[in-house]
């Protein structure tokens, strides 16, 4: 049901929403800019290579970010009218995309860790069990939260806004999703750092050429992983803060900056650094083995004490 109000007391909220829209546009611009920046690499390392699961995941994560940014912006543009039904659909789409993309990024992380642990079957089973437990729980929690969320169109002094009402402890449910994802990311980082430290110690016993090859590969993996994890931690902290009543009910400039920064960091974490987890490894492999099929990426390099570089791959 659309609510129409012309009370001047709503003007600060209208102004706040207008400025927040600028942040949303900036977040979308960052995603588009990175896509344009890496388009040449994408064509060479993704489109021109044999397709695999990682190829599909890369393309979905990369290109779902564009409509995601558009829908997120439309939710806040004061000149665009969205009915209650459209508001609810948009909110469900945004929340669902967050959950699905997080799961896809988890699959990419499993592939990286599986390669780093020399394709250990035990490690793969362990990671898959933890991954399924966390993501099934996140999916169920998100579905329950969306069931108790209702969107409403507001027309305030001739401007349009989407307002969302939450029943019971829906905000707590959504915060639990981020907590569970944080547990997964911390586990993935710890496993990556542990195996990297172990291999760097083993490299001291190897020759300079072999040690250099393995060491460089692990540096590529760890560098991209640490950067991604740092971004995730920033997003997670801002997201958990946004669920607090003090921030969610505030119209202050500080709240605007925090929520605006959250929108930008979230877009970077999911749709910029996420795809780069794949792109960075494929780029390294293409330089390591010129003329080979770059579709190989992680699994093309067997992390053993004696280096073996393959030109076929599954990632």
C-alpha cells in the first residue's frame, strides 16, 4: 500500500536518501570501471579458453554485478516510482544475490585450497562439508528473514522512496548470515596461510629455479586471498554495524558515510575482487607457460616438492 505524505519533517530523510543514491551510483561505477579495465584480460583468459566450472562462476559473478548495481540504485532514486510488489521483488533479488554470490565465491575458494593442498581428498571432503553446512544455514536464514520483510512505497513531498518493515528479529537473522560467512572466510584464510608457510619452509631445501616457481605461485594465491579477505572483513564489520538500531535509525552524516562506504566495499568485494581470484591465477599461469591453455589456472600447477607444470586443467 502506497503512503503519501507532504509533511516537511520528512525533508531531512529525503535529502539523506538523495545523497545515499550518489553512493550507490559510485558503487556501480566502480564495478563497471573494473570490468572495462580487465576486459582485455577477460577476453584472453576467459572467453578464448576452454570452458570449465570456474569459467561459469567467473562470468556469473562478474556480470550479475551490473544488474545488481542497477537494481540497488533504482531502490533509492527518488525520481523513480516502485510499487510495493516491485520493492519487495527488488529487496528479495538483492538479498538472494548476496547469498548466491557468497556461495559461488566459496566454491572458488574450495578450488584454490584443494589445489594448494595437492588435491587432497580429505581436505576436499572437509571443505565441502563445512561449506554446505554454512551455506545451507545461510539460505534457510535468508528465506526466513525475507518472509518476515515487507516493502512499501512512500511518496514524500513528490519524491519516491522504498521503505522496508521487519518483523520480530529479522535484523538479527541477517546478521547471523554475515557471522557464518565470516567463520568460513576466517577458516579459508587460516588454511591458506598455514599451507603457504609450510611450503615456503620446504622451499629452502629446493633448488633456486624450483623454489622460485612454487614460491611465486603461492605468492600470487596468498596476495589475492589476503586482499579479498581484508575487503570481506571491512564489509562484514560495516554490515554488522548497519544492523544496529543506532545506525539503522539514524539520519546523520556519519551514518550516511558508513552505509555509503558499505555499498562501495560490498560491490568491490563481490564483483571486483571475487572474479580477480580466478583472473589473477590464470594470468600467472599464462605468463608461466606461454601459449598454453590459460583455462588451467590453479589445478594446472601441482604443488609438490618437485615442480610439475601441466598444460591441461579443470579450473
